[in-house]
C-alpha cells in the first residue's frame, strides 16, 4: 500500500504512508479529513450492507452501476482517515491496525457497528482483547464506560461496569465526584446497574454459603462454625462480598484467613483450638473454593447483563 491523498491533511505522516491504494480499485472512499482510499468495491459491499447501498447509490449517479466507470466513484464518509484506515485493515487481508487511544478504539467499534460489519466487529473485539487490558485505575475505567455508553457498545459497557464494581468500592458520593468524566445520566445508570448486581449477588452468595461453599471447604474443625458447617470467618468473608464485590480478591481472602488464624493462635485455651491454620496447605480445596465462588459471581453478573444493561443505544 502506498500513499495517495489529495488534500492537505492535519493527520500525521504515518497514516499517509499507510493509506490504501489497492490494485484493481474501482471506488474511492473519501474520509471527512480528505484522505482517499482506493479499493475494490467488492470487499466493501461484501463487508457492509450499509456501505454497499451507499456505493450502489453513488455509482448509479455516475451511470451504469454494474459497469466499471472511467471516473471512479468517490464515496464521502463522515469518519476520519485514521478511523477509516483502521477499519479497512479488518476487511482486507492485511495486518489489523487498532487505534492507540481508548476514544479511537471505541469510535472504531462504533463505526463498524454502524455500518453493520458483523465480522469486522468480532475481529476488532478480538484484537482489542489481545492487545489491551482494562485500566487499573478508576477514572480511566469510568472514561471507557462513558465512551461505551456514548457509542452504544453494550459488551464494552458491561465489561467496564463489571470491572468498576469488582475493583472499587464506590458510594453515591464517589459517583458524584466523577461528574466531570461522564454525564450524570450515565453515572446514574451505572449506579443502578451496580445495585442490581449487588441484589442478585446477595441472593446467590446466600445460596452458596448455605451449600457449604458447594462442599469445597468442609470438615475443618473450627471453634466457630456457621449453620452450614463452614468456619464463621469464611462465612463472614463471603457475606462481605455482597456489599463490596471488590472484596472478591485473593489478597482479601488470605487477609481474612490470616486474621482468624492469628486470633486463634493468640488464645492459649485448648478449647479454642481450630484447624483453620491448615487451610493454606489445602491448595486443592482453596482452588476449588475460589473457582466455585468465582463462578457464582460470574453467574450473578450474567443475570443482570441479560436484561438490565442501562443506557445503551444498540445491541
Ligand atoms: Zn478456625
């Protein structure tokens, strides 16, 4: 691919060096910022029914839509050259190009969605999953959530809403402090989503506790056992996740266990002896417990995601 673009553009050089100039091109896609992409229409028509209609309409205006015109039809599109270029890399047999900023990534997905490029949308999401992980800090994650809401990208809105709930213990006041990042309506919807998840978590985690953590941690002699015969400290730990899902974290779990073991070690009475100190060595039990707890939490999130994603425009 080489470099043709006609008008001066504010876009940086790397894009100009990568623009499509395909052998056998029979149409030109013109970006909002005046980059030209010379491509065979068949790729575009086969990838997007929306663009297919636009191309046929443009071709008809030049005469026979089925003939190869002397003058290549120019299809004006409202996207930037950078976004169009990235989009085309998911249609043509070239190395996929994912934009560098969260804003552009979300915009790329939204454009592919708008043009009903189902296969491209899938490929873009796959590339994003391989190349990016969600930000660790709250503000960038909230920003990505707001972008997903803005562009009507439901899977991304769900993914970020879940990440926020699992990483942060947020109060209504915390949300109020983030109004500079996203509109109040989006924050309100996020808060409602979190409330729904917590309500379902409370129900599902209660069943989990009553099932003795699905039998994954039983038979330990502890001075304080719950009615379902698991140590009370573990019962309390599971309960705490209902109110603060960010406590679903191995560090939090190990800290709760360590506190209990230290408490018992500090008591001299033989009557208060318990076997919990041996739990850390029961690696298989711990792993099975953790996987079972994770599957309960995943299930709770999925129940909400099916019907209750707020504020999204599509999907
Ligand atoms: Zn114990």
